[in-house]
C-alpha cells in the first residue's frame, strides 16, 4: 500500500513504477486534498490524475472500499474513467475543466448536471465489489467519542452536540439505502469544458441515505435557500413538507459531520501542516487556515441552520 504521509521522493518513485504507464510521466502536485495526496501525471499525449491515500480508521476510510467505490462510480459514468487502481493508489483520466464553485450552483444547467449525476449514482445497480455503509449520525458519534479527553477545542460542546445528533436522527423516515458519495463539497465535483459534471474523491463512497448527498450540495456552499427548493424539484420532481423536513435534517447532519471532521483532523492528521494549510487556503481563502478553520466554518453553518430548524420543527 502507498501511504500519503511518505516523503515525496518515495511517492514519486512508486507512481513512476506503476505498470499502467506506456510512456515516461512527469508529475505535478495538485493542491487541495485535505485527506490524501494528488498529482497530475502527464505523458507525451495524455494527462491523468494520480491519487495516493491510506486507511484512516477514525474516518472509516478503507482503501479497499475506496477502490471499489471508484470502480463503481466510473462504471456508471458519474466519475472520470479509472485507468488503474491498487490499494492506496489510483490513476484516472484528467478532466479538462475546473472544480465547481459555490456560485456555479446558481447556474441552472450546472445545478441540473450535478443533481443528475447524483440521481444516476443513487439509482445505479452495481456489479462491483463490496462497499461500506455510511450512516452520518454514527460517524458523528464516533468523532465525538474521539474528541473526548484529547483536548479538542470543541470539548465543552461535545455533550450538546451528542444530544443534537440523537434528536436529529429521530426525525429520519424509513428509506432505501443507495450508492452515495457522502462528501459532496464543491471541490469534489468537476465541470468539464463541455459542461458535464463529474464527481471525484471517493474516500467515503458507500451505501447510505440519498439526502446526505443532496443536502451536502448547499450545506457546503453557503448558497441561498431557493437553490435547496430547486435541488428537490430536480431530484424528486416535486416537493412536499416531508421531503423538506428530511432535507433540513440532513443539511444539519452534514454541517455537524463537517465540523467534527475538522476537529478530529486537527488532532489526528499525519499530513504535513503546511500542505494542509495550502489546501485549505485554496478552497476557503477567507477562513482560518488548517483543519480548525474548517471546523469553525462548519460550526457557524450548523448553528445558523439549527436556528431555522428549531423555528420550523421545535
């Protein structure tokens, strides 16, 4: 297995030795990954993206499951073509385009494309290997447990956050688990030059609740509420009070998961701090650098959305 914390020269040697190359490759680091390492690999005629990751038990990340999720997503066309994968390292086609920006969600065609990819993902019938199961409420409980006694800056809030988690979970209606991405932040979607949207970064790809993906679109983008309504219409064809309640529940658990993810990463990550800060700055230039800046960003989002939820549902 390749380890994302290995020195650059070891990672480069491992990439150059991959059996998928037909020609020599040059490597250029991609800035932005907060949990793995990424490179552009270029031959004389093609460009690829190489992802290097490792198992991260506290986040439930297993590279064997990540590989299966990438293969499944590529096979149904919601992710770039996968050219090579072995535990901890993968090579995918380079998308000529750019990451989505929060402002892109106000573009009807882009928003429709993203929701369409999620519909394709959620309605797919998979014939690939085993996938994990992702239940965000249990993920949050695991993060809270990890933070206790480790001098987390959220220490004084953990009991309250645990109560919120259980309360929100009781609002969830019965559902059919589907193949989900579980990390639908704007930087995990690509817009190619032809206007097609692709999903990337499958660390958390698993079976789960479709609304965790849907709510993640705007929960991670600070976009106005009219977009939420349009997402539901595009996905379900119409809206009603029950769909709205489920959407709002999952928007809150997205915020809570992201907040505690940042708090856990601040305590547990082995990645180089300068690389993490550069990645954070490239994604959220107006926020405090590092993992705690990410936690604070999502703490604000959570409490803002919680206030609205309490007004509606008590």
